[in-house]
């Protein structure tokens, strides 16, 4: 908890510059706004903090920190040590009845203030206002009504518009009474984002050659990637355009970007990732390169049969220059299909990279992500590797034992998830007969898996409330249509309440295939018996033998390829 408060304070308390000295009023009293941050070798960049619009107000001994006009912190106070030069400053934050005291130093140079604060409350007070491995420096200037950078302020306003629209949509979606109502909220958000994206492109037009241009184009693309403005913005984001952008600045540009909420196409995601890769390739050993490589892997179009070009490029640079970086955890997570899913079809190419990271990286967090992803990648190599995958899951549980406070919660969750993976491996052992499932369908009629022997069967776990499940329904409809007249059947395992609204949704979505009800009288739920999440897919051949399974929806082309191989084998008999 103390480490959490320390991180929170460092992130959101930039200028704890307030209070009274024993001799009287502080020369820090008033409003300040954060214009830059320095950490280690990084140079200060004003863009991110300008977008956050962090403002600090001190009066007497109290500190108020706001961003975009909203409070960021619980009650905080500060005291100054006038005997030191530079002056000492102690900031006390109280939350959940616990106190955190950070001991820093500050210096005033005209209208600019610089404060050096330790990374945690156990560190010694810094000897000077200087960024280092254990301190971060926050830079502020007196807040006035007059803007020092109108373009950056305009960008901040537009970014806030997108964030507000997204937050409003999420809040109203929770209250949506039907799928149509939810779709209406999505349409409202799309309309708002398209309008903002257009304004962002115009802002970029007015600021050619500046960092604001790159930031505005990036936000225009992520706000509405399929709109005309979003596509135009992506066209203008090229490695050549980014050549003059410092990696520290580029990091601040992309670090503030929000998810595109699955509105960008896989091709657009991959194109954006290649743009970032192209810039990092120009400075592959820079201090911020590892972070950016790690970030761009999140944009790589991983849901496909072949390794994305951007991921391949990022992995090569990480292997060559950044195996020991603390910033490469997401690379491992993507190779493992994120925390609950299956590894991408191409992840086996990077088994060696995961093993190297798990062995060489000094960060327990990064090593843990590599060790947790490794058995999922090994499992993707086929039925001969199932025992090895179980052994690797057990090895993860033994080494990452949830006893390290900073990573305890994460490791605990992943240890439980490892148990579930092992249970699924044993319940759906590839190469052995599928479980003899029996139950009733969503109409209440008897349903047996054995009745479909002689056909290739795909079982898909789904629920109308599960967005990834319903997204996958579009491919399932195409699959059923393509397989008409062939020895193939699609079955669902559904968790819903089977009321009028459910049946109306099924009809609207064109779901014509039968589904088991997950709940069974006197027996465990099917998803509990098989330890499956939503969505999941199980592939069974015509003889009733399990041939593959995926936690999470598989890449459509990968699933289609495996189905076609099995159906073709039946047709030749």
C-alpha cells in the first residue's frame, strides 16, 4: 500500500510547493501548472502534462492538485525547510487513513519552479534538484489566464472532449436497457469522435513541423480511425514525419492515447505500429526505445496466422538491445495471448525470446510475465507438448509465489489462472476423446455431443452480454454458411437467461445453431467442468477426438484452416 501511495504521489503530485515556512508566508503560494517532468536521462517534455492540464494550488499549508479542473488527490499538506539551499519540502498525503510523507527539495529560478522528489517514501531526501535513478524532477510555472502555448492548450481541450465522450458512453452503456440502446450510445460516441478528429486534423494543419502536429494526428486517428479524418491522420503519420521527433517526446505523445475500442481495422493497427517501429529503428538503443517497442506491440495486429511485421521488428530490437529492460512486460503478455487467452498462432517463433527474458531480465515483474506466457506458447506447439506446458505452469507457480509485495496481487491471479489452464489441458487433452457432454439447449430440448459424431464439431462458449463473443458471432455466421452440406456442425455453450429478450437477440443476430445451456441440474456448469472462459472455442474431429482449443476467440483464418483440414479428411474417407 505504501508503494502504491508513493507511485500515486509521484505521478500526480508534481509540485508540492505549498505551505508556510516557520518565518511566514511561502514564496510558493498561489497557482502553478506543471509544464515538464524529468526522470533519469529523459529530457522534460511539456506535451503530456499539458494535455493532463495539471494545476497545483497552495494556500497556507494545504495543497490542492487538479487535472482538467477535477481533483486528483486526497487531502495533502506540505511544510518547507527554510534552512536548506535548495529548500527542503515535505509533502504529506492522507488516504484510507494512511499517511505518506515524501521528502524532496525545490528551487525557484525566476518564474520557474523545479522540485526533486524520491520515488518512494523510504528514500533519503535528494541532495540537489536533479533527476536521477531515485528521483524525479517536476517543472512548473506560475499559472496565468494567458496561455504560453495556445496550440497545445487547444490540443488538450480536444483530447478532453474525446475522453469525456468516451466516459459518458461507458456510463450510459451500463444503464442501457437493450442491445439497440447500447448501439445508439455507440453511434453517439462515434459521431462525437468523428467531429473531434476533424478538428484535430485542422489543428495539425496549422502547426506543421511541431510536436503538436504529431500529437494531434495521433489523437485524430485513435479517436475515429475509420472516419475520413482518422484515415487522413494515419496517412500523414509516417516514419519520415517522425524523424525529427525525439523518442522521449514521442513516448509522451503515445502514452496518453486511449484504446480505439476495436474500431480500428487490423490493417490500421498494424500500419500505426509500423510507423512507430520505423521511428524507433532510427534510434534503437535510446533510453526510451524499449518502452516504445513494448507499446507498439499492443498495436500489432496479433489476431492473424502470420507474425505481424511490426511485432517481428520490435522483437528483433528487443532481443538485440533490451533483454534487460524493465519496460518489456507487454511483449511477453502479447506472446501469451494476454493474461487469460491463448498464444497467437505464430508465437512459437518467439519461445526462445521468452526463455531469454525469463532468465536474464532483472525485473521480477517482467520475468514473471515471460514465465507465465511461456507455457501457453509451448502449448500451441501441439499435443506432444501438453505435459511440458503443465510443467512450465507449475514452475511459474513455484517461482512466483505471491510473496513479493509489489507483484503479489498479479502473481496470485496468474497462479490461479495457471491452475485453470492445467484443468483445461487435462479436460480437453488434444488427441483424446472429448468429454461426453449432455444437457439441454436454449429452447429446453435435450442435446448430446455424441449425436454429432461423424461430423467435425466446433463448440463456442458465448453469452449475449460478452462483447468479444458477439464480435466473433459474425465469423461464426460465415462459417455456418460456408460449411453447408459438409460434415460440420457448430454448437454453442451459452450462459444467459433464456427470456424473451434473449430469443429476440438470437434471432436478430442470425444465430441459427444450437447451444448447450451452461447450467446443468445436479452437475457442474459445462464451463466449470472444462475450465473455459468467455469466449472459448473447442475443435473436435469426426471421431469425437479433441484436435484443439482456444481460451479467447482464435484468429478466424487459423480456425478456418484447422476446420478445413479436418473436414477434408472426412470427405476423403
